[in-house]
C-alpha cells in the first residue's frame, strides 16, 4: 500500500527557507509571488491493510514535529494517485 505524507509548517511559524526562496524568485523577476512555504513529502510502501490510525501514530511520533508542523495522509492507488480524501 503506497502512502504519501505531506508535512508543512503550521500557519504563523517562521519559514526561513520559504523566505529565501521567495526572495530569490523576486530577484529573478518572477512577479506575483506573495508567499512561499516549504514543506516535505514522505512516501512509504506499507503492508496492505495498515490502518490510518497506525499511519497517524507514525506521523505524530516521528514524521512530524507536532509543535510546529501539520500533516496530511494520502493513500495512493497503483498509479500513484490519491484515493479518497486526505486525512
């Protein structure tokens, strides 16, 4: 079972990497970029039937820093497309 975890900084948390990218885009002449936030994506192959509760526990205990980050869980089909709604 393919799973994708999207981890992002919570709103209001300073994102120095996002600021640097925003500044660089501005310097390169890309107008209209109002804000940039940098996150990370984790893809895992899990045993079929792994529960969302188990994946959620993985995120809370290791994959995301719950003080400053939020996350979304996506279960993927064989083609790598999300199945259902992110959790």
